[in-house]
């Protein structure tokens, strides 16, 4: 709906409206996205973007590229365009453009406070802040311990001061309170922006009311879903809902009592503009809800360019440009991680950023608890080491004592052995002085470890078993063929040795016997047998003579 503002709009806003519509023509088209999805590396993406408005910002970047580099350069182009429009704008357009950046300021404040709470480096956090949301005193946010100090020390001179006064409490800053602070600030910001647009009137008020109402309803749905299963009560939810929008007031009352995603779906399906959004989702599914909301928002932003003589085109262009940068970041990440199959699964990047932030914070909390657990385990390990050292010391002492006792026992055994050896020598001397013909002295000097010889009858029976009786007149031949008699006798045991042998006797000469010559081996055995036989006969005769 147009009023008299159309007659005077071009006086102050016509030039910048033409500029922003020219910027809009530089947005990536569907063909550009199709070509980007076919890229194999980030250098291919850079080469394709060199033919677009991003070319001058990426042409001097060396290889290899990173996703963060592409996002930073694309964001830098957006910031330059915004600063150019802000420098050329006059009131009330300049104030309208400043309102666009308040959302980024809130995100930066929450990022700094949350990172400081988890002991992150301030300089590292500043690098992650959005350039459109920077202000002079943002680096001093790290010194605040509660919301009151945060306002008094930092935010009192920023545009967020009027919004922050509504969420000042004496509570310390923690994860839950920070999220409540974020949503409270966004609520105050959207309501203030809505009132400002209503004062402008005309097409600006009409189009901006629709865009801001959609934003307020989307935040109400996200707050409801994210607070399910948390300590946030129904009254707390109501305080975070904006006081305008299509769901206000009855839809907000119903959302405040929802306990699961299906109840939220039932409430939203009562409103025709949101039926198409939830019709794309299955029951119990909430992961793709953010994607559906972004698609609906892009449609509404594109429709804002269908009318003229209003300021909504500036907000529409900034939001579309931010969505384009999120798309480039998603495509670049898929290409860098070799996940090209997921290029078309564009999801809500903002939700992913928040999830990544909270996942990082949870990971840091887990790391801290793990470090504490490791320290406790190290203390236990040190205690076990002390016990082990003490046990080893006691073992060494016991071992030394054992060695001492063993040495004493060994000395005692050696002394006893020496004493027994002296006694044995005395006994041997006494035995040596006895009568040489004593049979008992002979048997006592035999080696006790040698086996006793077998009896003569048993030995004879064993040797004669299974052997034929020699024929008459051939006894000597059989003896020579049987092998050495001494070797045969040794099989039965060692021969006794005389300690005091009797005097030698004259041997009996054996008459010569004619016999065939044997082989050398048999001759050797024969000589041994004859000599052994003669010796035995001599000893036997000696014994008989002694008797």
C-alpha cells in the first residue's frame, strides 16, 4: 500500500534503492550453484567465483585455500557494500540500516561471554565475531562476572543498552542464563525494530511487519522446541516470546504448554501460512525444520523486491547475501571433506553454528572433567608406586637376610663335612691295619655305587640259555666263537678288586692246541679270551692254594 511517501521517496532514498537493486543482480544464480556443485577442489570454487562479484576479493589468495578464507572474503564484500550504503544514507534510512546490525551485535556479545565463561582466549573469540556486529568496547566483555556488570562496564554506551536493561539480573553468567539473555535481547530488539518500522508507515511498515512477524514466530517455535526437557518453565517461555506476529497471542499460549514436537506441529498447522512448512516434515522430526523456515524466509525476502519505494529491500538484500554466504560455506565444506553427495542437503547453517558452538563447549567441559579424572588416577598411581617401592625395599631386605642365613648354613655344612672327612680317614687307617685275608675288609672297600655281581649259578644259567651244548672235543672252539669271556662277565657286573691281593702263584702251562687261524677281529677276541681265561685260571688256582 502506497501513500504520499512515494512522491518524495526518491529524493533521499532513490539512489540507494537503485544501488541495492543493482547489488541484488549480482547474487549467484541457479546456474552458478550448479557449477559450484560440480567443483572438485576449493581452487575450482575460487576459479568459478572469480567471474562473479567475489572475484576481486579472492584473486590474490594463494593455494591451498580453506573454507574459512572463502567465507571471510565473501563476508568482507558484504561489509564493504553495507558501509557504502550506510555512508550514503540519510535519516531515517541510516537508522534503519543500523537496526539490521543489532542482531549481529547480540550474537557477538553472547559469543564473547560464552567463550570467556569456558576460558577461551579473547583474541580467538574476536576473530570469530561477525564484522557487522563489532563495536569499540567488545573486547572488554571478558571482565564481566554477571549481567549487571556486563551492562555497567560494557554495554551502557552501545545501541544494545535499551534492550539489555530488560534482562539485568543479579544471577551469575552460566550457560542457561546466557541463552535466556540471548533470547531476551532478541525479543527486545525485534519489538523495537517493529515499532520503528510502524512509525515509518507506508510500504515499509507493511512489508517489514510481515518479515519481522515471520522472524518472531520462527524464534518462538525454536525456543519451544529447544526448551523441551529443560528447566525452563512455561512462564519463562512466555517471557521470551515477542508480543507481535501471527501467533500472538493465542498461538504463543499454546506453544508455552507444548511438551514434544508433535504438539508444536499441531499448534502450527492451525495457521495456514505455516501449514506448508510443517507438511514437509514427518511426525517427530525436527532436524529439517530450520531448513524449511529458511526456504520460506527466502521466498518472502524475494517478494520484497517486487515493490518499490520502501526500505525493506535493504533488509532483504542483507539477509539474502548472508544466506548466499552460508550456501557457499556449505558447498565449500562438502567439497573440502569429499562429501559432494551432501551438497544439495543444505540445512540451517545458523543452527549448525549454534550446535557446533555448544558441542565445542560440551567437549571442553568433558576435557576438563577428563583432566580431573586423569589427575585423580595419577594420584592413585603414585600411591601404588609408593606401595610398590616399599614392597621392593622389604623384598631386598628379606633377600639380604636370606643370603646371610644361607651363608651361615653353608659354613656350618662345610664344617660338618670336614669333620666327617677326618673321621672317615681315621676309619680307613684302622681298616688298613687289619688282616689282609679278611673277606669283610675286602667287601667294605668295594664301590658302593657299583651294582653287585650276579650269582655264579644264575650267571651261568643266563649265559647258557638258548645255546647248544658243545660237542665232545670241540669245547675250545666254542669258547673262541663265543667272544671274550671278560666282556661277557662285565655284562653281569664289575669284577671285585683285591685291596691286598695274595702273592702270585706259578701259572699252569697249557699245552699248545692246534686250531684254524681266525680273522683279525676274531683273533683279537681269541687272544683276549685266552689271556682272560689264563688269568681266571691262575686266580682260581691261587685261591685254592690259599685255602
